[in-house]
C-alpha cells in the first residue's frame, strides 16, 4: 500500500516523522518556472514566423531602385512596421496594402516591377490568411451534411395516415436499431417517452443508457451532448421547448458552433439538438426567438421542418454527417396526420433546398415551419380573387437556399412576401438578405 503523506508548514512528513526534502515553496517555484518557460516557448513559436514574414516583406518592398515620388512615404511605413516589437499578420498586411497603393507604375521591366512583386506577395498571403482564418466554420470533409445524398420518402400503396409523432418515434426506433452509438436524452425523454410521445416505448426497448432523462438544466444537456459527440457517440439532445434553448445558448455559441473553426477541422462534435417551437403564443413561454438564435450559432445548421416527415428526414441526413445542427419541430404538428413512409430511417431531406409547394405567377410567398399551413390556407383564399401565389417552404434557415430557388421564383413573379412568426428583424430579415 502507498504511504500517506501528511503536510505541515510547507514541509511534507511521512508517517513516523521522516521529512521529505522538498517543501511546498520549492514545488510551487519549480512549477511557476516551468509554466513561464512553456509560455515563453509558445510565444516564441508563434512570433518567429510572423517576424520572418515581416522581414521578408520589408526586403521585398525595396524602393531604392524606383523613381517613385512617394518613396519617402513608403519608407516611413516600412520604418513603422520595422519598429513593431511583436508584429501580427494585420500589421504586416495593412502595411503591404498601404505601400501597394503608393508604388508608381514606372518601371523598365513591368513583368518584374516592384508593384507586380508586392501585389503577387500580398495576393499569396491573403489567400493563406483566408485558409487560416476563414475556413472550417462548417465541415470541409466528405461527410459534410451538404454532401449527403438526398433520398425521397417512399410510400406503400394504401399507406396509413398516422399522427406525426408516430413517424418520428418509428424513425428513431430504426436509427437506434442500426447504430448503437446513438443516444437520446433530455427532460422527460426516457420514462414517459417525451412530452409529445415521440420516443414512446424506446427506453424500455433500448435501455436507460441509450435513452434517458436529465434534470431541468439545459446548459448541462448541451454540455453533455458536446462531450459525447467529441468522443465518438452520436448524441441527440432534446431541449423541451425552443425558448428554453436560451439557457444553453452560451455553450452552443462559444463551444459547439466554433469547434471546427477553432481547430481547423481537427475536432468535431456532431451533436444534434432537437426541440419544438415556431409559435409566438406568449412572452414567458412558447416563444420563437429565432432571431437571437440564428445570429448566435453560425457553425450549427438551423432546420425548420413543416411536418414530422421532413423532421425525420433531416435527422436521417444529419446522422450521416459530421456536423452539429438544431432541428426545430413544429409544435402543433405531432397530432396532425401524415402518411407513414415505408423507408423509415433511410429517406433524407437535403439541407439548404427550399421546396416549391405550389406554383404561381403573381406573387412569391416564402415561409417555414408551422406557418406553412397558415400560408396554404391563405393561398387557397387568394385563388378566389384571381391571385396566383407561388408558395415556398424554405425548410432550413442555415444553410439558406443554396440553389437560389427563391430568387428564381421572384424573377418570375416580380413580387415577394416573407412570412414568419419571429420578432421583427429575425428569420425574415435573414431570408431577405439571402434572397439574391
């Protein structure tokens, strides 16, 4: 057995009174020195390439052989850059752009002129900067959700009309059966099968380790999901209602949405967050704060299916991918009847592809989620007045209309209406900004 060490007054004593030579103070000093050396080494490793890049540019931007009238100004910019003790890329790129604007065009050999060389150097470095700092917000791999092949729902002859919740339940059943890495969890998900019975009977079938209840703590639900996803599981984290997502928004925004970006694709957390919403029924409950969410979680797909068949299709797509997503099921769709697909667990709805539900010539009406049914009722009424409406369900807000289907419709009708149940400046604003 290991002997227990008892510490007194910065000196460690073994049982029996034998002193250990190293004091707390020495341990602390040694640890502090190691940390300081590691910090210095890390900073040097970060700074050396930037200093080398700065010196490379200063040597390239040699105006001694140029008759440029701005030579003095150019040299002043170079001197300022040379004096920066710890340059960052912004310092170097900014100086290069300013100098490029000042260099004249006069040169006996334009193909090898100073302006040509600086321009080529800057173009190369900006391309590298883009690759370093503007990629991997979403997956670049072959498992990207945008590369998953779409598969349409199939229906047997005489397919039954069932409540939408049963389509979700039976689709989850197929997925759990196929992949033992899938786990579902959230408030009331396990024992009672979810507040809308979309997981009815699944805990009894697959056990409490694969489908289980949590406490009322949305932040830790998201945190658990991120941890599971980073370790190779395929977690489905339920937030009971969409407005409760706000309690986990900080983790989604700071940790989940930026993970691929921060690690240049080196780490992934393909967490699927499922919730229900699309209704503006109250201030304190059953809200639809999409504007707040969309603009906070770039890096996480935001999907807004109009019914449970489309919701199940999105889940099937996402389970084939390596990316995180938020799926907002329509709150009033669980009891509405839909045809039961015969290829449960297999059909996949593509992301970023709106569906033109009704062809029209007079006006384009763009909406999503629970609003689709309201829009369908409105278009039917407008027909009585001779108004032909082209109805489009966007289906996903992030990504949004990758194939410019809405712009194509607008070029035909020349008039467009965006319709949602969000606050002003929310999902409609995103749609309007993206319509081109």
